[in-house]
C-alpha cells in the first residue's frame, strides 16, 4: 500500500458512526456533563468524553495524518497529495470533527520552544555587533512553526488554496469563544497576506459578455445592494457602468473583491436612480464623474488581507485611460453602523445642543418630554421629516459626528468609513433619504454619504487620519455640534 492510499484510508476512518439526529446514547442521557478536557488530555486518554467529537483513538489518528503531510521523508508533491486526502475528508466532516482538526493544527504544530529561546538569547547578545544580522536570521528560522509548512503543503494543488481560504472562513466564527484557535488563524492571515499580495492579482472587467458563472458570482456575493434578478445585474453592467474585480490565478473565475461604478455627469446623492432598471443610460460623452456605489469582498477567509485600496487605485487609472474627461471620483456609500450607534448615544448628542436648538427640538417632539427615548421614537418616520425639521437636523448632525469625529483605536468607527478614509478619501456630503429601502432605513435612517477621492490629496488625508483627524469637507464640518 503506497503512502497516499494509507493516508486516504486513515483519514476516512476519522468519521465515526454518529447517533441519529436529535438522539443521544441512553447512558449519556442521565450522565452529568463532565468538565471539558484539554487537547493534550484527550490525546492521552482511552475513552471519549461526552461532548467530544472524535474519540482519543481517532484524535491520535488525525494527528498522525496531519504529521504525515509534513513527513521530512516525503516530497512536497507527495505531501500535497496527503494534504488533499485530508481535505476530501474535511469536506463531509461534521463541524465538531472539523473543530478537533483545527485544534490539532493550532496546538500540535508549534515552533520548538527551546530552539526559539536559545536563538532569542543569541540575538539579544549579538545586538550592536557584526553578528546581529546572522543571529536575526537564526532567530527567524527557529520561530517558524511546522504549522506553516503544513499549510504550505495544501497549496501544492490548485484546489488547495481554495480549501485553506474556506477553512479559515469556517474558523472565524469560533475565535471569540475558543482562543486556542488564534495561533492557526494568525498563521493563515500572515500566509494569505503574502499569497494574495496585490502584485499577484489581476484586475479584470466584468461585463454582460462575461461567462454566466462569473456573473452568478456577482449575484451571490453582492453585499451592499442585493441583486434581485438577471435584469438587475444587466442594468449594473450596462454601457454607462463598469464593474471590475481582482482575481487570483489559483482561484480562477472567483473575484476576491469587486467594485461597481456608475459614469455620470455629477456627484450622485440617491441610490435609487442607479438601481432603476428602466432608467435611460447616461451619455458617456458627458460623463465627468465616476461613482463607486458598491464594493464587495467575496471571501470571508481573507479577512485582514487588504486589497481594496489597490483595487480603487487601479480602477481609477483604468477609467481615466478610457474616459479622459473624468475629473471626480467619489462613492455613494451606506452608513451601516449609524442607527445602532445612535441608539446608544442619543443622550450624549442631546447634551451637545445649545439652548435654542434644544428648545426647537422640544417643540417638535411635544407633548412628549425631550429625552433620548422620545427623540429616537420621533426618528421612526425619518422619510416624512421636513427639510426644516429639528429632528431631521439632529439626525444629520449626529451622522456627521459619528462619521467625522468618532474614533476607535485611532480609526473611524464605521466600517465603510474606515475603509474609504484609510484609502485617503474625505467625507464630502451627507445625503438625506439616499437609500429609502428597508435595509437603508434599518442601518442609517436612509442616510448615505459621499466619500471623495481627491487624487492630489490622498496622502495628505492619510496623514491627517494618522494624527487622529478625520478629513471632512466644509458641508460636514458645518454640521458638527
């Protein structure tokens, strides 16, 4: 029996027979739940404990299968074959058994602590001497874990990288409750940052003439404004639109991130005209403005790997070559965190009002007494609020404060703001009733925002943000309380 066959058979045995759905063994029904055992304790045990997916024997066999992938006696190709045998098993394994494999990968493939300690001591002793550079090399090598080599073996075959991206996506929801997985997650993020460097990505235009399978990916992964039909997606790929995505050669046909662009003659304030399938196409000869109205990441497993900044830069360069008259590059963006934030901070916003503004708001809410609760209740019919409504004004002022003044760890609190401002954009304009859909109302009372990409000031805006100052236009600054 060759090694690959052995690995395949060994891995298949990791699937124990499970009790029928909703049923437990009779003995377990009356047994008290024992305390959870550590992975090390389980590997040394003989019997499975209630709540453990793999028995100790199968857990040890799993570890052997993983270790065989990086056996120093086998070639990289053979190691890759063994890795894919495990990937085949993983595809049908229950969540609990997958979790056990994650724990093995995270806890059983650590760097040699003694070698790391010695190398660190040598580096500390070599600081400031001619031997420092060599000592640093030895230290870096000593701290590389076998886990990295294990993950690399999965990348030998074309489907391996896709498997790893999916595996990390599986892990992410469990990180908050199981910190033991953090080592595996960080290792994967580090490796993906190298494998998915923008230098290895191709920018491709996605059009109505693209393969149907690719257009289906747009429908599947659109995260900002849901695509409702084929006519909807056709509208977004019309002659006055552009859609671009970043592609990796090892994930063919799958855009890692894509952006939808409308070519118009002015900065757009409402999303409905852009999504209106019956609207006439814009005259490209008059187009002066490119509006980025949807940017979607498609791979949860690539969280922490940033290529949005490079995508926008590449798209701007491409558009300028095709349409030399374009002068303005801006977004029409949602404000996904605003409504929930205001629900927690309405009282603080009321405290910022001067006496005149507070009195006007009290009259608008009367006969109810003014409080955070009554103000929030009054925002329930946001779309019906008149232009001079004090409730509407405070909503705009609160949104400006949320976007332009609230920082967490030195970065904008709102995730979309954090993305665009981190790329060097500035907050240009708030748009009332920009998105009156149920989703828009649920996120931000229907408010949308334009972020402006001033190509000559991107570095200046990044520098301001690094100093804790969010770049805003005068229209936003005037709303600050």
